[in-house]
């Protein structure tokens, strides 16, 4: 990047926080100074600040999983705290700083990467943080949270309770005066702002890799903010670049917990077709179909999204959110782009993760490779053309 390797400086004029600051009378110099000051504090806590993370051609990985298309991987395991979650929370921190700082203890519900990102950022802000975690949270993560000074609350499901107990306790804390510091856009809307830096970077990097034509973007879905933010940034960036690229979104969840594919299925069921790819094609080719479905989605969201009744086990434990909180923008993006969701088996999750470690130097966890496992779905594979370019996001370092 010509101006700065820090995406929050380089893309600052696209950030909502930048516009809020300028509307409040800030200068460009003052905003840059805020970013650099907070980034330096993050580097003191985590060992480094924010930089542009790489996109690489991974032909060996593509061959290992039987993918005929060109495969590009954006490696965000090199980000602050080892995952993309830090992008979201740094963006939230900027909004809070411009508004004069948070009031009350910061709070988040998470089992891993989001909690780590929150703890690093809160420590850099010198703010107290309450983290609500499940009983099965991995001990290395718990130990790191404790070392970073987070106040940890381990939550069990209460009798008769529906939904994630950590998220329910988080909501109770917010109602009691805590400041939401989460990666759910439904509760912390500013979390989408910083997450868009992933998409902006990717749009510029696709130009550097001479990508044209159909771009199939496979993104693993937990709460949905990664896909919602990345897609929004990518589409904006491609538009501003004038790129001859047609992006198509595929949201990937596991058989262990798939509330978003269920919602897409229920919403689009009136569009009769033999497979989901055929259904998606009919939606984009039928005048008015997309807008009618989106109207139904907005009018009756509870008809399509509710908590997954029995969450199973998966190596990709970071995407086992029983509700896809930011599901609406993800489903809208698939409807508009001609994409469809993919439900993957545990065997497919493990196969892609093992292949990633065998053919690349990226030390990524199974959650971080789960999106790419979507290309192993039979219907999806048949619907793809070898001339398509596939992009996957590797988003969590092995801990």
C-alpha cells in the first residue's frame, strides 16, 4: 500500500468512525493520531499492530482437495490477536474513543478468538472487560484471557433456557450498564465498520493477482459479522476499483450447527428447484424474485432464524453459534449475488484443515479453514466452472 500498511489509516476515509469524527470537528490529522496511538498501545500488548494481511495463490492446496479452480487464500492469522476479530473490535474502540470513551465495564460473550481480540484491545484501551465464556472453552484461551486481565465468567445453560447461555448473560450485563464490546452487529453495530477493512484489502489484492470473471467467496459463518463486513467492504472496493469481477457469496456452516442454511432454505423454498445452486440461479434470473424474498425476510425474520436446537461437536468450534446474529445481511448478499449456503460434514472440515497444514505454511485452526470446506459439497462443485476463482479466508491461528 502506498500510504500506510495499517488498514485503519490507509482506508480511513471509508470508515464510519472517520466520518463521525470529521462531523464532530476533528481534523484528518487528529483521527490519524488516534489510530496510531491506539495501534501502538495494541502493539505493546500483543507484540505488533495492524498491517495488511497477505493473499496468496494456493495451487497445491487446491490440488490436495480436488479443486479445479484457481484458489486464493487471505491469511488473517497474522492479524492482531491471531484472527480477524481484532479488526471488528479495533473499529468499535475508535468509535468509543471519538465519543469520549466507554461508560461502564466492557462486555463480550465468546469462546475463543473474539474474546482474545476483545481482551487485547481492552487492555490497550486501559478499560475493564468482562468475558462470558462456556464451560468447554479451551484452557489456553482461558489462561491468556486471565493474563490479559479480563474478568472471566463461566456460564452453564440454565434449566428450561433456550439459546447460548454466555450470550444471554452478556445481554443481562448490558442491560445492567455494561458497554457491549462484541462482534455481533445486532448488539454492537459499529463492529461491522472495522471488519470491512478485510474486504477493502481483498479488493485491492485481487487486482494485484489479475483476477477477473466470477469470484466465489467462501466464508465460514458463526455469528455472521465476518461475512457481513467482508462482503460489504469487498463489493465497495471492487466498485471503486472498476474491477471486471463478479463476486458470489457462499456462507458455510457445519452439520453440527447450521441455523443460517436453514433460514435460507425456508425463505427460498417457494422457488422450486432440484438443488440450492439451481434455486439461486432461478432467483437471480427471475425479475422481482430477489426483492420479494428480501421483503419477506425483513417482514418476518422470526419465521426463518431461531436458535439451533441441539448444537453438536465440531473441530470448527468457533462457528457453533446457535444463532447467526448477523444473518440478514449475509442472506441478502447471497440472494443478490446468486450465491447459496453450504452445509459441510465434519469429515470435510477435517480434510480441508489437514490439507491446509500439509500444503501451506499457514498455522491455521479448523475454524479458520472451515469456509474452504464448502468447495467439497457435491452440488456446489457441480455448479462451479473451472474458470471461476475461489477465495477463502483463513482467520484464526492455532492456539
